[in-house]
């Protein structure tokens, strides 16, 4: 079985797709003139309005001309850089066009490279006309490896890693703060942990503000579910080419304030990417193309609802995404926009890869075209799917050469519910797992074996914690003591792990880092981060003080990483650092050939031992990995001839051996080891 990350299955060869060949869309300033182009297939008339400032209520309007290809365009003489613009559309009179907002709103350009907006649930966005500015990349370029399995990915939110006072950032919660060389948080923490890739939660301009709680808005919608009125994580994209401005030095989240006036977001984000690249850290961006923002003046809804969205027969949005509207990715100009966006972020921001939210809602032709065109710019571009959305299909993504998030290992190792469906580390069986499945997770969750999903381990992005759901630390706290789910807690008290919690967290970390494929850890997982809901003034949250399993709306200490908690659990932090260092030094632990993996059989199905021959991956060592998920039984394993070096025990992990064993090894309950022996 081939182990190339670019592999597709033999029965589904890659399509040779033709990239869209239409005029560029957007705004294009030159020395003496500026061109505007907008795709609007069913409009009766389109005008562009130019503003001198954001506060100007009425600008100068210019009627645009159709070019016969459903594109409206105009060329205006003069220099418009620094001005703002938007469109007005005279729609057809039918029920499918988005007419519930009947005011003559300015429609921002969906191809905006920069957006000025107000901190309000409507945003009232206007497109900023910007000139191409030279940026000194100082010789840095893409840093994605030839083999994705050479990455250890750290998923992080820009603000989480720098906003708490313990992060020590001079510019908390910003692009600049993440790159701050004097901070404890941000890039310095990534370097301390030894990870070589960061996956940033969405940075496309998004709808941060949601409608006020329990207040009707013009569409008859009442926000009954979000007492905070915020969408902190960023999974409500408004503009696919513009960076989010609230993380810039001219940004902020004060209600009613205007952000993005000076286009600092672009420069500061580029500087962050450059800084990460200088430190050999791959930059992966989480992108959301399956749906768009729900409540703001989204340009796609105002330009042509029926073209850009999947609708019911009576014109209502489909919502297989669960987010209010599903983007019609198969529409030709939707497809062009998605591909254009990916290529733009690669060329303009040097992004190394992308994680696609609910990627199963993106049609396969678009997915294959993304890969085809992106690899022309960077042959090693990282493409990762979240394989859900109107179904679940990790096999389908593997068929077309894409990696995807591996929920099989997540559920088998920790479980899917800390009370009712626990996994291996708790001495339990998740309902869809088996002993053979536990072995296959270590092998890369390969097709043809139990719980298999991937043609190659290079397609398995293994994780036990992400931004969604309980943190792994809180899952363990509840799994070992279910009453903690319903109690209120002091944040500092519950953050400190007890002995059983620490043993369980270490076993989980070892299983993840010893599995073939690509490991992903979420920010703070390395110290068993807890998310206790922070009480907020003037907000009545009945769950305040309890452990949070869905913190998408909280821009507060619920999400901010408290680095003092890392000091409470230094043993776990050191364990993760050691495992990461060992993995990155040992090719056999991340990309061994399937034939080099030998599982040993035991009567206890919660005891898994794997021997890895390192020769096939050019590793100078052979390895033994032994994991005991049994809560009570000590297991003695008999070792092959010779002296074996201990590099991981229940207490210590690293690339430097600290003990030797021969003949046998006793494996305690809820514990694991990695041994190695150099081949003669």
C-alpha cells in the first residue's frame, strides 16, 4: 500500500478539471483609473457608490454596464485608493431574491480585499479600495513539508493564546500579540512546545456580533440561544478575501466602533505569517465555505440568493450545515470564488494549508479543483477536511487524496460522551470500537481493517480535542467523576489535575503521539486546559461556573488560555513536549509502512502492544509501544532479545533514553511505554 499523501484510490482517479476562465472580479486600482467588476446574473441594473469616508451617508453613484457574461463592470478615471465603495442592485421581482430587508443597503463587494465595518450584528460593511503594497517577506516562503506526517499541528484561536494577562503580551488578542517576541503566549509558546504547525481558527472577515439576546430584528428572528450576542470562534464568514479586522491594531470589539479604516489587518497578519515561517512553523488556516454569515448584510444574500445558496422549493435556505444557510458550492461562480480565495491567500499571505469546515458540504468537483490549482502554487499544500456536513465521508476524501479529521481515534481513545460513552483511557469500550480498531488507530486507521477510513495514514489527522466539545482535560475530569459536569467550580482549583486525572491524560497523550498519521492538539491540551464558564456582568448565564462544552460565543476568560495553569500541571506539559520531540525525531513513529507494524496478542483486550520495524521508514531504531487501558490489571510483556532503551514511561517522555530493560517489562494500569533498540 502506498504511503504518499497525494494518493487516490485506484477506482477513482483524479479528474483533470478546467479552472474557471472568467474576468477577474473585484476592484482593481491603477495609476490613472480604477476598474470594478461584479457578478450579478439576475439584476436589472447595478450601480457602484464611492464614499470619501465611512461616515459619509451618500456617496457618488455610477451606473455599471453588463458585459454579456452576467458581470457588471465600469472603469472610472482617477485615483480612488483609500476611498470606500459598495453596490446597489435593482433585483428581479420574484420571491427567490432576498427582499426581506427592503432598505437600499450598500452591498459590499464579495471580492473585497479589505473591509471597513461597524461593530454591530449587521456590520454595515463597505469595501476599502487598496493599492497593491509591497511587503518584505525577507526571503521566507512556504514551509509545508513533503510529507504531511512530518507535522505536529497545534490548533489555536488568535485571541486565546494572547488575551489572558498570564500570556504577557504587549498587544493582547491581536496578530501583533501572537508574534510578540517578549510574550509567554503566542509564538513563543508554540516554540516552547516544539510543534511545527499551527492551525488558526477562521481569520476571514466574519460576523463577530450576533443579534442582541431576546430582541426581535427586522427579519423576525429573535436570538433566544446566545446570551452573549457574540460569535467568537469565527465560523460565520462574511468576506472570503479580507482578513478579520478586530485582531488588528486598528480593531477592537467595542460595540458600535468602526474597524478596518487603515487596513492594518493585512500588514499585521502578513507579519505574523512571516514570523511563524522564520521559525519553521507551517501556517494552516481554518476556512468556512459550506455556509456564510447568518445575520449581517452578507453580500451573497443581497446579490442573488437563489444563485449562491441551496434552497427549498419555496425559497427557504437549506441548512444541512446547521448554521442557517448552505452555500451552493457547485454553482460555477461560487466554485470560482472558492478557488480564487484559496489561491489568493496562498499568493498574498503565504498560507501553507487549509482546514475546511464541514467539507462534506462542498461538492467533489470543487474540492478536486482546489487541490489541482493549489498544488500549482505549492505542491506540498496542506489540505484537511472536516468530513461531516449532510453526511460523513472520510473515505471519500481519502479517495481524492485529502486528509481529514479522524473522529474514529478520538471516540475510541477517549469516547464520545464523558458520562455515557467512554473509551480506552477509562478502561471502557466506545460502542463503535473494538480491540482490532484500537490497533488500527495506531496503524493509521487504514481501510481494510477494523474502523478503517483511509488509504494511507497520511490522510489521518488524529486528534482527541479540538475547539468543539469539552476539552480533553474536562472530558477526563468528568469521565473520572461525573458529578463535576453539573457542579460549579473555582477555575484554579479544578485546573490542577489529581493523580488519576494526570495518569489518564498522559495515557491519552501517548496514544495520540504514538499513532501513525498526523497528530493535532488543541491549545492548552498540554496542561489539561479547563473551560469554566466565566461569570459576566449583566449577562445571566445559568451555566456560569460550570464546565463548558461549546464556548463558541464567549470572548472572555472561559476561552483565554491561563498560562498559570500550565505551571499547575508542569508534569503533563513536560510529557507533551517530550512526546513531540520524540515523534519528530523518529520517522517510524509517524510514517512506518503497514508491513512494518506487528501487533502482539493478549487475552486482555484493553492491553495493546505494537512492535515497529524502523528500517522501512529509514529510522535507525526499532520500537515497542505498549499501552494498558485496564484500570486494575498489571501486565508483564516479554521482550525480544536484547537490551531496550526506555524513552517514554508513565512519568517521563523524550528523545533521550533514561533507563534500559531486558527480557520483560511490567505495564501498570492506565499507563504506557515506548522502548527502542538500535539496529545493528
